[in-house]
C-alpha cells in the first residue's frame, strides 16, 4: 500500500509482470530453435523480418548536434539495396 514519503519503485525498473512475460518469450524462442531458427526464417521472409525489426527499434536516433536519422528509413534503404544487389547476381 502507498505510504506518504515512500519514493516508490525506482525509475526505469521493470514490474514483475513484464519480467515474467519476457522470460516466457525467451523460453519459447529457445524452444523454437533460437537464433538459428530466427536466421532461417529471416532468410525466407526478409520483408517480414525487417517489418518486425523496424517496429522494435527507436524511430529516431539522435546523433551529434541537431542531426536526426530515421532509422526505419535507413533500414528500408539498406534492405532495398541488398535486394537489388542480390537480383543483379
């Protein structure tokens, strides 16, 4: 129960439910084959893989000064460049 003067949970700390969900996902990930299975799936489904990755990473990364890069756009450009390179072989 909340008590006056109690600072509460430290800023940025995870609650137990979030921790339990992450542990469950890690268990299923391992059961499904872990990194090796993910790599094979990503090779077979690169567009879906990049969609998922783009949702998991920050949309912007602040660099020195006021310059900002939209990481999602950079990721898409890299994927398209790789696709062109693969198609030209």
